[in-house]
């Protein structure tokens, strides 16, 4: 038997499905005797053993010890997900949780994505994450100037991505409150609605014809526009706690726990794990060796992306390869459906 679906017999597929689902449920290697007793297979123990051996020869199963039962390989999980997994209708309780939690946070993107990460972890008993992808062109939506002292002014700039930056401007001379108000109005009139790159490239020309251009405050803003209006190029990453992962036997060993803890503490690892093709509108799985990061070779990552105008958001879960893929995909579909409803409302 080979991994090819055209070569897999009905018996091969049935027994592989039983092994995967039994191992997901129990976390114990699956022996031929258990398959015979638990699932009342109408074939002889010898036929079951031969089938298990064939699945192992094909690279779909492996065993830890000569006398132990079989466990799925990452290739076996992939075959199961692509060929044998039956879609599951999400429960009403999951739909209600998603709608309640996400709707309550819908007015704030940061809170929405943090709650998404937390809720995914809670519902799947895995590690949840969400990523707000950086926009190539973030538009300025708000700008305010606040006088702090005789020589200091705080500039607060807000962007369409809902990022907010505060910049401390140091001046050599005291500036009157009335002048600050006039400059603030000028900046709002001339800059709001522009992208960051447009502001940086044209701010001098946009302000030079104004009577206020000689003000030290205006000059400081113009001369340092590339720094003051710059938006961090890094995607925003939101993660759940790791508490649910410690319930998984794969991470009960202290060394394994330390490795996965270090891995999930890396925002870059989460970004790489969450990266999906542009426009992806389906749940995508990376199983075991399919993951790019070496430290994720024994994990599975389930990710979904949705778009809200120019903005993209990815969310998902990370856990051992021994996860209930049907339930996880069902939860992911509900969250994607709910978030799309919220953004379209």
C-alpha cells in the first residue's frame, strides 16, 4: 500500500480512521486487540495486524516500541484530514459563545482579537492566537496637540488601523495655547486622510504656504515627519495563555514544556505560523513537518484569515498533532462566520 488514495483499500481507510480517532481520544498507542474489541471489527486479529503493518510500511503509522500499538505519523494525520475527516456541524453553544464574546468586543480591534485568541484556546483546549496584519498604507484619521510644559508638546496621531502613537516634541521656546490650537487645526486640515507615505513625502509642500510655517513647532514636525508618523512594520500579535496546552500529555515532560513555552513566546514564530496566502478564505492546516519552524515539527497549526477592507486578520490554534481536527475546524469556521457578520453589520 502507498499513501496514494487510489491504492488505499476500504479496509486500510477504515482502520486508519479508527487508529487516528482512538489515539486522539485516548493519547495511547492503538493495538490490534483494542481495535478488534472496541470497534467489533468483523475481520480476524491477523488481518488487523497485517493492515496495521501495511499502514506503517506506507508511512501513515508508526510505533514507539516493538510490542506497542501504533500511532499516526504527520503523514497519517494529513491523509486522515484530507481523505477521511467528516465535517462536523458546530454546536449551538459554540455559536452562542462566539457571537456573545466577539460582538461584545467588536468596537475595538485590539480587544476583538485578544478575545478571539482567548476563546479559541478555551474552546479547543489548545493555544490560541490572532494576528492583525500590517497595512501597506495606513491612513491618518486623527491628530491632536497637547501642551505639557513651556517647551514640550505631545502630539497624538491615530491611524485607520486603530493604532495610536504619541510623540513628545521638545521646543526651545514657549508656545502659546492659542498658537497650538491653530497649528493643530492646520495639521488636521492638511494631513488627515493621507497615507503615511503621502504625509512623509509631501508634508513640507502642504504646510510651506501657510503663515504658520515659520513656527518652531511646525518645523519640528516637518523635519521629523518620517519618525513622527511612522507606523511599526510588525504585525500585531495576540495570544492566549498556555495553560490549556499543559493538559496535553505531549507537553507533560518538563523539557517538552520548556521547548514549546519558548517557541510560543516568540512573536515571530506566531507570525510565521499564521502566514497564509493572500486572500485565503478557508481553514488551513500545517501538520508536523509541514511547519516552517523547526521547533514546531511535532505540532499542528490551524489557521484562518478574513479580510476587512484593506485589513487582514488571521487567527487560529497551535497544539500537538494529536488534536481533534474535526472539532477544531468546526470552531474556526464559526469564528470566521461570526467575525464576517460583525464586520458586515
